[in-house]
C-alpha cells in the first residue's frame, strides 16, 4: 500500500460569479481507507468531488490525487480511479454482461466480468438489458462499471439511493471488501448510518470548509455523554435525560416493571454521529 495519501487537498477555493463555494478547504485521505464526506446541499461537496475527479477547474489551492494534479492528469491516471455518480451511464440497450464487458475493454488489467457482476449481486440479471433493471439494481450496475477496472481510488456519490435495506447491507459488505483489498474510497452520502458503518474517517463540510474531521466514534462523542431513557408509565410516554442510564433503569424496574418482567416501551438513545452532525448544521444555519 502506498505511503502517500490518496487524496491531499490544501487551501482549495472555487467561486461561481460572486458566490464563493469553497473557501480554503483542506483534506487528507490516507491510501486504503474509506472517507465519508458529509454536508447539506450547497455546502460544497459536489464541487469538491468534481475538482478531485478532474471535471472542474479550481480557482486556487493545491490538489494531489494518487500523486497527480487532476487538472493536468493523464489518461493513465484516469484509469486508476472509478466513479459512481448520481447519473447512470447510458447502456440501456445492453445487457448487464455486455455493459460490464464493454467497459472492461478500456482497461489493461480489468477484473473478471462474471465475478464482478456476481460481486455486486447481479448474477441473476446478467442477461437482462439495463433499461429493464429496477432503480436499485441499475445502481448495482453502476458500481460494477466503476470497479471493473480495479480502481485504486473509488468515488461513490450517493451510491445506495434506491436500495432496499437488504441491498444496502450487501453493498456495505462490498465496500468493506474493497477497502480490505487496498482500494481507497471517497463516499458522499446523506445516510448518516451508512457513514458510521463504512467510514474510517468522516469530514463534515459547511460553508466551503471542512469544519470537523475524525472517526465516526470520535465525532459521535462530541455530541455529549448524556443519554435519553424513554419508557411508558400509566399509559404515558416519559423520557429522562441522564448520564447514568443504568441507574435510571434500575429505578424503573422497582416502579414500573410489567407482569412479564419488562419495562413497557423502554428505549435508551445514546449520542450518535447523526446527533453531532445535525447540531453542527443547525449552528451553521443560525450563525
């Protein structure tokens, strides 16, 4: 595995007319890790990713992707990255096997077509035309097209949109396998549970800057140590904020335990990455 970061960004700026979208953004993604970019619409995520992919020019700052400036990168560099964008490639008239096989021909050492199709869970649809796939299964084809070239860096932009819960978990396993194989993954998602499940590091972008960077666990701890215990007592739902949930539950067992030995409606909510993220976004909007 390379000792150099897969992604290195320093003081990145970008404006559209009078609107400054990126305001000195800094970010490092170590090779072989999964980083999740989080931020509300308009925060600068899409612009950042487009610059990293070489699709948009920056105004200022330095960018190194797999050791090269994407603004001047070669065709050989492009073969080292894979992209799952929000817009699907136009292969409607091709079967799944034909589409993946077609893209595989652009690479010197592609992965096996059948194995790649199986890896994304599309073996049953190998002979199905892309136009006839459901939205979720079309998304799986997008992933297959992105990984057939064995990319060193994989960009995933809202990859599980349209997936049912089972398909999401299958996809999560695929991303974990890719990371184990040494692939660096840059994931943009609005699903906070997805970021918590997959990311080694999370970068939260607000106002064109990275305002928080760290592991999902570390960022969740910044939401505080206070839990919320909820239960039903005399037909009414009650809640109690506490830093000692075990003590609260012990007291409830003496007071409201039902005939089955259970506390009705008992729930304990602990601070999460989502709590911290929503708090940051709320403070940003009111600042």
